[in-house]
């Protein structure tokens, strides 16, 4: 974290390590639960806000009324599979260049960025 000028404090280290270990989009409450109250929820939110501003964390919205967070990896664009029953989230990588080209050609819209999530049932919930 010190490469971009952020001090590596205990709360920041804990939240970063939680995101790294959980390795999927998680809510602030899930991070707090994982940390087992080593820091308070306010510190989790404050740290997430800083990590977002520092472009180290992405905010993911699945339309469920809460924000989820995951570490940003600039070399890895991916999408998500979301189980509607148990809430599990898995990353899925795809080559969507032909889809994006088709959308741009049909709509005359210049796409700058996109999100794509798939909702259904995971193998355990089917």
C-alpha cells in the first residue's frame, strides 16, 4: 500500500487481507464478520472508502440493495456468476470483444466500460 502513499495501518492491513482471502465480492458486514470484530464496522467502511479512492478496490452492485467490494486487478477484467439461492459469487472470465463490437455497431454508442453479471443457481443449489 505504501507505493501509492497510503500508510499501512492495522485496519487497512486487516481489510486488505480480508478482501484478499475472501477473493470474491463481499459486503462490509461480511468483511467485518470475517475479521471477527478485530476492528469496528466504521473502520471497515472508512478503509474501504480510502481503498476505493486509491483505485485498489472495486465496488460491485448486484441489484440487491447493498454494495460489495473486491480487490482491483488491473490486468484481469472479469464478470460474476451469482447464485440467487445461497448468494455465492464466482468470477467468470470471458472474451466479450465481439459482443461489445456488435452492441456498438447496432447502437452507435461508444462503450467506455461495462459490467456483466449472470444470475442463476450454483451446482449445490440446483
